[in-house]
C-alpha cells in the first residue's frame, strides 16, 4: 500500500505543477516576462523558449496534467479498495449501500475531492497570485516537461488546427503588443515594490503619469479662480505695468467688467511697443469646461497655437486657468516657474507629524511623503479633503480623523484653509 501512496503523492504534485504553470503562464505580466527575457543567463533563455509558442506550452502542460490525473486515478482506485470497508453479510445497511451498491460513486467522490483541493483549487490560487515569481522559479522543470511532451503537443495542435480549418474558424494569433492594463499592472508592481524610503525611478513615475493622463480633467490641474491675477480691460497701461512689476508674471489675464468675463491676456514683452491701451495688446485665450480631459486641451492649444485656456464652470463662470506647462507637469512632474506658489508650506515637524499648506494636492502629498490619504473626485487639495468632511470652512483648531490620520486646522482665512497639521496615528 505504501507504494500506492507514493505514486499518488507524485501524481498529485505533478498535477498541481502542471495546473499551476498553466494558470501562471496566462496570469503573468507579459511586460515583466519580456524584460526578464532580455536579461542574460539561463533563466532568460528558458523563458524565451517557453514563451516562443504559447499554444504549444499550454498544450504541453495540459498533456502532462492529464497523464498525472490518469496515474492518480488508477492508483487511487486501488488504494481505496484496500482501505475502505469491505461489505460482508454482517455489514449494516449504510455500509452496504455506500461501499457496496454505490462503491463506484463513493470512490469517484473521494478521488475528485482530493484532486480538486490539492491539485486544482489551491495550486491555481497560489500560482495566480505569484505568477511572475513562480514562472521564473519553475522555468527549468517546465522546460524539461515542455520538451518531453513536445511531440504529443505538436500532434495535438496539428489536429486542432485541422479541426478549426474544417469548421472554417481562424486560430487566434498571439497578441504582439501590450495592453494598457498589462502596462498599468507592471508599473503598479514596480511602485509597490519600492521601499518606503526609496525614491521611485523618474521613468517609472512618468510612465504611470502617462497611463493616467487620459483620465485627468481640467479641474484637477487648473490654477483656481482665487489665485488668478488679472486686470480690467479699461485699466491704464501704467496700472498694467505695475501689476507686471508686482507679480513678476510674464502674462496677465484681462477681463471686462468682472473676472467671469475674461477676454484675453497680455504679454509683458508687448509693453515695449508703447501701446496706448490694453485693448491693442490683447491675445486670445481658449475656453474649456472643467470636465474636459487635459489631453484634449493640449491638442486644442497646440492646434490653435495658444498657451493658455480659461476653465469654465457649469454656469459659464471662470473656474480657473490652465496653461500648457500645467498639462506638461502632469507627465514630467513639477516645473518651477513664475506662477508656482513658492510659499506653500511643506514642513516635517517630527517623525509622523507634518505641517502642510491647505492648497497642496492630496495625490502630491501621497506620492512625496508616502501617505495614504483618501483621494476623491469632490476635492483635489488637503484643504478640500478637510472641508469635504466638515461641509463648511472649519474654525481654527478644528480636528478630524481620516483613515489613520489626524488633521488639525492651524490657520484659516475667511474663504479657505491656509495651513493644516497632519499626524499619523499610531497603529493599535
């Protein structure tokens, strides 16, 4: 009986291996595998051969699994005949029914339960979770069986191709390009694998930004209305010159009557033309809704040779402004220029305690300080996060607790939160 157990155990291990490698091959990230294949060494050569023909690899694993199941079924049946009760005239009705009349059904149920748990469900779940790692770790035995069953798999594939041609169905060709989902999964894995104190590679971050680029809306990156510097169309040239000097900006927006009616912008270089009025210096701007994707705005500004767009809210009022630089920053990170607010506070008071400006964006803080603050569509900034919970401009010293963080309002003005103290609560 002991040799039966040994053969059954070997068959179960092989079946688990073949089932697992099949699901690992399907679930592994193709970009990760392709990058591994570019490396030098035995592993790279093995992966190159295993992935050269996906259908042949899958066929080899299926053939191996079926052979293992046949061996398992044969010896498991013999083992069960020896260990299960033997029906005798003295056996009770239940034993006679289960192990007599329904003996085949009983053996089938026991064998199926064992094989499903040990060689199907568990290995497939494990191999799917650690697909990339196990594909590399088990590449050598997989390659051995791949070559061992190559003749059988070749014959099976030829028969399947013939059947497909017979029913006039085309075999699916393997995909040559990578999908956005596969690229996104690979980048996410790289970012998650970075240690907490390790800087994420600039290339990886740019790649991640590029994947998210199509989903970013104008309202997420615009300079808000409260920070717009503008002059009235009827103001004097002297007033315009003073605004340029005070702000240091190279472009100033121009409105008629109120800020909701922006009619264009003026460049500081044009003051050398000695103009008589602001109207003669006006350059056009584009108008876009808050919900417009920034990649569409970039195409629009490039096509019309504009450098700035006015972002409108649902009522047609000015919600903010957006420049080409703001859009480029979404891909390549922060670019310091005249419009950036340098006085936004970012201060580490002590370990786990920070002092931040309420205008800092939540996703920026999460990336820079390795935080996990909730990001929602209702807000973009840290101050917006607080007001989303308080549903009003809070008083000085007001505290809220959000997913393991304590946020305290340190400075507040009449219309916004200026500074917030953030503390990471110790885990209980």
